[in-house]
C-alpha cells in the first residue's frame, strides 16, 4: 500500500537534499514537482548530473556537434533548476550513453555524497528496465546503481576510498534514499500544487523539446486515474529506503 507523506510533517527540520541522476532534464522529468515542493518548503536542493546529455538529439538539434550541445544543455539545466529552486549543479560530464557503474564513478559519487552531506539522497531505480513509455535508458539504470552502491557502504565507511579522506571528505550516510522512475513504489507524493512549476521547468530544456505545446499536453495528461481533466490530480512515485 502506498503512503503519502507531507514533507513538512515528515521532516520537522529543514533537509539537505542531493539529487544524482544521469542527464540534464532527468530531475525535472522524473521528480520535478516533488523537488519544487521541497524547495518551496525551504529545503536545500543540489544536483549532481553524471553527463551533459551530449547525445540528446532530435529534429531541432540534429546538426549541433556534441560539444556544443553539451554547453547548451548546461545552460538549459541551470535555467530549469532556477525555476525548481535548486542551489547548486555539478556536471561530471561523462559521455552520454556510455555511463557504467564502475569503481571510478562510484568513488566520484561517494565524494559528492560526503561533500554535500545530504539528509536525503534522490536518484532513480536501477531495476527499472521498462517504463510506461518504453525501454529505460541504460544511463538511468547505471546512475541508480552507482548511487546506491556509493550510498552503501562506501559513503559512510572511512575504509572505502581512502583518497577521499585525504581530501577532507569524511564519511557520511544519508538518512533516506528516494528512487524515482520506479516500477515498485512505496511512496506517492501528491504534487498537484507544483505541476505547473514542473512544466515550466521542463520547457527550459528547449534543445530536447520539439513542440512545447505538445510537451505540456503530454505532461498534463499524466493525471491520476481518480481525477478528471477539469479537476486533475498529479502524483510522483518513489521507492524510498529509510536509513534510521
């Protein structure tokens, strides 16, 4: 049975939230309304994105070289994150489509978990091979896998990656991990009040959107089955692991 927590009730104190996903636009597509609600409630949100999305091509950008597209997507992501209410963005700029959850990337992600010291870590579910919209991108699955592998046991154990200690990055374990893009959710967030913010942010990813009006129509159609077009209700669902 799904539970529907309210952030301000669930978290009596302001939280530090770190979002680690594969591509620019992943945070907004996967959980943008939830993030917007958290930011509005005063929680601190930072992003670490593993790639710059240099292969995110469509008919609008098929002639743009990958390095130029990378620069464009940095700017688009910053604009979208400003709408959501994000404090900082880090781009690791791994090559789009080739992300592998290897030890080198695990160490790098572990370092950022120790640097930002989040109470709440947000990623995506590495077990999701299929989505309602087709096959899941391999980078999404790799991102979720490397984040979970970094969160436990590496981030909280000083014996892992001793070079991080030499850089002053002491062990840290998040209290909660929220996996978006999951087929096995245990939390449903009612994000109706923040759905317009999600759409507004998504529209900043102009290089990825062929027709903004069609995008908005598609996103607005994702209302819950118990609601109507006249009175829509929207949810974002997660697989949440509590570290308590």
